[in-house]
C-alpha cells in the first residue's frame, strides 16, 4: 500500500520527534581523543627516577 503525501508528511514529523527523544545519532557525536593527565616528559622523568634508582641500588649491592 503506497503512502499518501499527507501520511508521508505525518511520518516524517513523527520520525523527527522520536529522533529528538533518543538523542543524537552516533555519527554526529564526536569521540574525544584520550589525553593523559600527565605529560610524556614527566613520565620519562618519573620513570628514570624510579628505575634509575633501582639500577643504582643493584649496582651498589653487587659491587
């Protein structure tokens, strides 16, 4: 059964109303890129302090 222009218009209006209830479609929602709370430079400094300390302690224990 074919839709009449009046029924087609009513269906479009209903679809718009229902879409606004559901929220935005996934395509229009932009995904945010993950940003680390600490910069890469600070990670290197902290890593050097921790692992460097371990290495120096091991050297001190064996020599």
